[in-house]
């Protein structure tokens, strides 16, 4: 199961339902929004790891208690999830302008208003970090990866670390390669 599936299937689909209720979207729209926003979040985390190092991510995962957003879906409706998500976005994107661009691009792909996607983005950032946290920390590993090259993520690589997890967000068509998906994202952006 890849990282997007983890989000879609969290609590037997209740996470998607809850996000739909919160943002006034149906299940299909929520899945489209997540599928469109999550690759940018995955790339942002990956870039952050490349710049700041794997240890910085591990420290953030240990201190952040992000798994709570998957363990208890009611935490997604309190202000803390959005506040945490804004902080996560600040770390991985560096500026609000990048978040706006991500929302605008996702809006053009999904037909959902960019203002709504901007509101959803911090909550989804908290959820994505929850997925990463659960996958990395539940393995008992003190390292986020073991020799995985973050510039070549693959949803089906065998390293078992952050590269695999992030590849799950980036491989939208689940064909085991992110290159076609990155090309399609770049083409839509241009």
C-alpha cells in the first residue's frame, strides 16, 4: 500500500469523509484534492531532507507527534492541526507564495477553488507528516532511510525508508515510476 492509499484508507475511509465534511466536498473531490496536493508536499519534504539532512526530519517526526492526526481524526478539526500544518508548510515550502502556487496548480487540475485548497493544505500537511511519522517511527529505525537516494524516489524501491514513502505520494498513477508523474506535473505547470 502506498502513502496515498494510507490516507484514503485511514479509519476505513473516514479521514476522507471527515475532510469532505470539513471543506464541503464529496469523496471524489477530496481524493482529487489529496492526489493533486500530496505530490507537492512529498517533494517539499524530500527537498527539505536533501537540504537539512535526514536527522532534521527524524527530530521533527519524534518531537511533532504527527501520528495523532491519523490515530484520532477528531484532532483534524481543532485549530492545532492547521497551526501545525502551517508550520510544516513553512519548513517544506519556505514561503506562503509557494503554498499559494501549489493550491493554484491543484485548483487548475481539480476544478476546486484555490482558496478552499489553501485552507485544506495545512490540514493535509499534518496528515502527510502523520503518515511519514507512522511509517518511519513504527519501524523502530533510528534512521529515516538506509542508502535511499532522494533525487530518484520510487514507489517500489526496496529501501523501506523515506524515499519509498515519498515515492508513494509522487507516483500518482502507481506504475512504480515517478518520472512520468513529475513530467506531467511540470507540463501542467508550464
